[in-house]
C-alpha cells in the first residue's frame, strides 16, 4: 500500500491541465467572499487521481447547477465579469483526459465543490 502523502505524476497534456487548474481556481477565488476560503486537494482515488476545489462562496442555485458547464452560461445575478467559459473549458479538458468533472454545492458548508476524477497516474 502506498503512503497517501507520496508524490505521484498525472499522465496529461501539461498545458491543457494547467488551463483546467487555472480555470477552477480562478472561478473559486472570484466567487469566494473576502475572508473566505478555497481548498484544493489532489489525492489517489479508486479510479485514478482526483482533484477537488472547494470554496466558501454562496454556491449555485440548484436549478442552475446542471448548466454551469455550458459554454457562455453565467448564473442569474452573478456579480463581476466573466464570459461563462471557464467551467466549459475545464470540462472539455477533463473529457480529453478521459476524466469526469462534477460541480455541486457543498453539503458540509456554503460554497461549491468541483471535482475532477479518473485522471491517470503514471
């Protein structure tokens, strides 16, 4: 059994994966209020490597969660600027790597949980 704190390498297109991470972090930071929190974890999972980004923002209305990965979609009354492409691009990068991207409101606190699962380890 491997130590859960050991280093590992993800098999991916490094540039595309950097775009995915940047988009997820940018979204999390922009939608977290001042003094809030963004947590990022990378861990081994039953089907590969999982990346999770949690924020302590307000989350997304339940009626809009299924649409947030649509190109150019921005939730109603979303403050600030943006094109509505960040999560759509992240989803495509995950799919190109045969991984899944899931967006859902946190159950343990306010905010959002975005998970990428099934990334291949070298």
